[in-house]
C-alpha cells in the first residue's frame, strides 16, 4: 500500500478548511444587524465621495478567502462606529469601474475616504483589533 499523494492531501485539507471558514462566516451573520451599505459603480460617488462622515470601503470578492475572514470584523466595525464612520462593501467582480478607478490590485482592500479623498488604507487580511486601531488612527479617534 502506498502513502497518500501529498498534493492530494493538501487539496483535501484546504477544501475542508475553506468549508469550515464558510460555515463559520455564515454563523457569524445569523441574526446580526449591520450598518453596512452595499456599494456599486452606480451609487459609489453619492454614498462615499459625498459622505459627510469618513467612509470605510471594503473592496472584496465572493471567491476571496481572506475577504471572508475580514468581513465579520468590518461588519462589527460598521455597528460599533455607526455615529462616526460609514461603512460599505463593494464587490470588485460586479463593479469594475470603481475597482479600476481606485486601482484595486489586491483584496481585501479597505480604504478610508474623507471629503472625497482616500485618507488611509489597509491591504490584506488583518484581525479586527488591528483594523480597528488603524481606522481610529486614520479618522482621529482615541
């Protein structure tokens, strides 16, 4: 009897990991209210660039594993910072104009806008405390 092919094992375990992650993300969304805005190419300028408050935009895609890891943290931040920060999510696959305009080359990409300009960004997955601290620093909260 031959030992299992290592590539086969890697593929199987990675699929199991992503299934677990998808289920965990699904559970984190059950019965939660969020203050997130779904952004599109059509409403981006009105919602983000014309906002009277700083605006955190999560550029993401359905197939992106790290995006799924960051998503619950972004949702929690939307609720916790509701009076001080607006939060929206833009699917890069469905909205190519905004994706190209802001040169989104890596996802997840979190960009903070104020008065129509980018004032800060976080590229790649990070835990909620890191994201939260960076946002507080960017928008001037202590």
